[in-house]
């Protein structure tokens, strides 16, 4: 099976409600530093705990490289009205040739509880469906993470089941709930 050509970057930033998804910029290092204060965020990604300026900028540069490496789309979640960076989300396309992708999202502690994660996920899915080859987007959520479960459900994802002992997080093998959205 030949891989489809990698999709182009969106000409118009995906948006929903009070947020838009834009390319990750160097000045997003401040947002990355805030994300790095959340022990869970750092346990599931490549962000250093309590990142200093250099570590936060290194994380930003890794996010900027994701598209270049054909890994997927790494976006900063920004408030539409102010442009303030409030989080990060990504659409990961390593299984694009099979019509599948996975997604992830994180919102800074100060911006939580305002619907930004849900709006970002809705915008991300709207963009995902512009990719002709894509038919399914998966989310992997730990069973205790009620906030993320609610975000997924509000964004139209459906629970499909439990993946037992699926992923190592913080050095411990964890169960993950599988949520998915399929092309309408």
C-alpha cells in the first residue's frame, strides 16, 4: 500500500468558539513553561517538568518539527480574541495510509474550565475531515481522567472500550479508554 502524500498545512487556522489553532511559535515557550507545571502533562509527553526557558523552547522546536517530519500537525490553542496561547493539540498521522489518526490536547492550568479543550478538539476534528484519506481519529484517555473524558464526549467522540495495560506512563503500564470519531 502506498502512502498518500502528506496533507498541506491549513490555509485558514482551524477555529471553534473562542479558540483557533495556529502554528507553534517560539513565543509559545511561555505557554509550554506553564504546561510543564502539570505533572500529568509532563508524564505523557516530551515536556520537561518545571521547564526553564531553554527546555520550553526546545519543546516548542520539537513541536515545530512534527509537520516537517510528516508526523502530523502540532498546533497551539490560542484565544481567538487575544491571540493568547492557552494550550496545545495535535493530530498525529502515522497511520494515515490506513485512514487513521490519533489526537491529543492539553490546556494550561490557568485556562482550564473555560471550554478551550473542547473547542480546540472540535476545530481539530473539523480540520481532520478536510484530509480526504482520513476516516477515523482515536483518543487514548486514562480512566480516571474525567475532564478529558468529558472533553472527548462534548467534541463528539464515542467510547469504544478499555485497552488494558496499553501504555507506559510515568514508568507504569496503564489502562487506556479508547474514544473515537469517525468521518460522518
